[in-house]
C-alpha cells in the first residue's frame, strides 16, 4: 500500500497549472491519480491545493488510527485469553 500526496506543476502553452497527486486504492492496488487544481498564479488554486493535501493526510491519519486500534485489540485479546 502506498500513501502520499503532493503538488505537481505542469506547463502548457507557456502557462503553469497545479495538479494534486495522490494514491488511491483501485481493485486492491495503489494507483497514483492526478487532479487538476488551477493556475499557479491563482490564490484560490493555491489555497485549494493546501486544503486537499491537509484533507488527504487527515483521512490517512484516521485510517491508520482505526487499523492500529483493531490490531491492538486483537493483540490484547490473544495475550489475555486463557
């Protein structure tokens, strides 16, 4: 499983554009996706990009906490069972 995200700048016809890249699960595999965000000179695009990155990591933290809790519960059950 791959986790991560970030920003990429692409140039088209002398203009620069932000893309948000991130990993998603697709049929059991991690795949890298890119979403268009907007022009590099746009304050709205910069703000949207930062919000997307923060939201991605917030979801990843939540998912890790959920999985960790489940694993710790199993360990506790296995060690306290007689």
